């Protein structure tokens, strides 16, 4: 029993040491979708890069710009694309997960103020291990619908 606890503790310490030297996820090309002033929702897109040797799971997000932020994906239901809330977005070990129009995204629900183009929106990501990532993303229009981000 005691041995198990010790093992768990050393795993925890190891994790913190790794995080101290490398961010849990690197976020690139992030932006929040520009929406009409009457819209009460928007979405945030980005690329999540995982430099570690094990998967990292994003489990929660918040923003001062909206009442709630949900993790969403798109699925085909009877030939129609629908958004669906999911519990986590996983980034594979040494891999990249794309949050992009038509796919995974962070849904900002209940915007407190209309978004202005080029305004910065603060978003906080929470990972499964409890670590937090602070983002500041610009508001930009989505060009050409489902265009791939590079
Ligand atoms: Cu959505």
C-alpha cells in the first residue's frame, strides 16, 4: 500500500518537473471567429501541439468574454452537420490536434459584449492534470468557410 502511494507521488513530482521546463501544450494560429454584433455565440480555433511522450487532454475552458465555453465537435446526423458538446479534446503524444471551422472548436456561449475585429479575447484552457494555459487570441473573420489553417 505504502509503496503504491510513493510511486504515485513520484509520478506526480516527475510531471510537475516536466511541466516546469516545457509548456503542457503549445498553441499556434489561434483566433476567435468574428461574428455580427447581434450574435450571442462565437467559436475559437487553434492548433494544439503536444511536445510530450504521452497524450494530453483538454477538459475545460473559460473566458471572461462569455458566460461559458464548451468543447465542441461537428458530426454528421442524417446528412446534416451538427455541433455536439464533448468532454475532452485529446492531443496525441508528439502530435497536433486542429481546432478548425467544421471540426473541433471551443464554443463561446453567452457573449458579454459584441466582439470587435482585432480585439484580443482571453481564454484559459484547463488540462486533465489541472494545469492551466492562458491564451489571448485575436478576433478574425473565418475566410472561405472550411479553409485549412497553416
Ligand atoms: Cu459549437
